[in-house]
C-alpha cells in the first residue's frame, strides 16, 4: 500500500476503477462503471456529458461527500477509504474547495463572513480569517461589497463570493458543478476568466462539470463521461 500512496502524491486527485451503483427496489442502477482519473497540480479539467450521466455523482465521490461502490480515490496522496468521516471532513477543509450551480451562501451573513467561514471552521481565529477573506474578495473584484449580504448582491457577485470562499483556505483543488449554469452569458464569461486568472496566480487545480462547450474547450483537458466511463473528448 505504501508504494501505491507514493505514486498518487504527484497528483492532487487520483481515482482507480471507481464504481458507483444505487439500488432502486429490486434493481441495481450502475452510474459509474470504471472511472480512472489523475488531476495534476494547477491543471484545469472539464468534465462534460449528457444530463443524468453521473457528473455530479463523480464530483461528490472525488470530494469525499459520497462513498464509492468500488475502486480507490486519493486526495493529496491520502486514500479516502482509510479515513473516518471526521478525517475526511478535515481533508476537504484543507485540500478541497467546492463551487456549485447554486451558490449556497448563508443568507444571514455578509460576503466577508461567508468567505471566512471555512477558515473559522478549520480553527483559525477571526483575526487571521477575516483579513484573508478580505484579500480573496479583493481578488474576485468585490472589495467594495465585503459587508453586503447575499440578498444585496447580483447573481454574478454571489457566485464570485462562492468562488472566493472555495479558495480562501488555499486548497489544492476546487471542484465546480455547473458554476455558471444560472448566469447570463456575459456574467458567465467573467466568471470563466476570473477562474482561469486565479488558476494561474494561485496554482490551484480545477475540476469543472459544465455544459458550456466553449468554456470547456478553453481548459487544459476535456473529458467526456459516457456510459459510466471517462474518455478524452477526441479519443
């Protein structure tokens, strides 16, 4: 096992022969059959596929939010199957960020408080967390909106807050599920540009589920999820 772990440390995320099935009544539904994937440091990977093909399921597995039916997942060289739920939570907080189609901001808190939340949960003091959160909000162009609550922000601004929150703990990889699916084209393109700028400046990897073919084509790799397996777009 030591040899396998060492092989995974060059990658931010690795999975081998990953499978996921669900039971519906007397039937077993196979969603993911044999997923193999390596995500390298500072790499941007797009995952595309038809609706219902299992893209969100795959992201949840890679992020340790769901357990696979078989196969192995390594995050920062650590085998998720060997970790307790508490340890997986700590690993997510340290190494991973998440951005969803719906921003999932906490409505009663300001943009600054929302972005600082992962650091506070991770044990940092407010004296440490808030300056870092303010810095990230500046990176996404929202230094003038620190004290605004989500209801006072536009859709694009809320998604920028969500991206800042995902990046605030300096994760090695951010998992994004249709991050601009509910935004107009102009706002979505601004988010795409921002993401790629942050990728270069912070050297963070991104794994992005998207239906936006133009955006996907601008990333380092495009993988297609089809009939339970991943393949290169032009394989």
